[in-house]
């Protein structure tokens, strides 16, 4: 994961079956989206499969750098 685009946010939410979510703000090429990504650092047992994964808000596209346009 390219963490240089992510900045830790102070926002946290609770999901009753996943646990406590922590958020990142996303900054790419001068554009900043507050709280645009989230993850569960210690998900509850039933959601253990999401540990280590990051979700992005609707409209955010994640693609390999080699696919990015340069012109």
C-alpha cells in the first residue's frame, strides 16, 4: 500500500459487528479528501477477515501508478 497518500485522521466510528474504525484523509496531486478511507485495526472476531484492509469512500478509484495519465 502506498501510504504516502494517506494521513491519519482523528475520526473514529463504531460498527456493532466489525468494531472501531479509524480513518485516513487522502491527498493526491494537491487534492485532499477528508476521512476518505477507513480500516479496522482490531476488528471483532466475526469480522477478522477485514483486518489489514483499507476501504475507500464511493468515487475514489485506486489504480496502479503505471496506469496514471501523465499529460
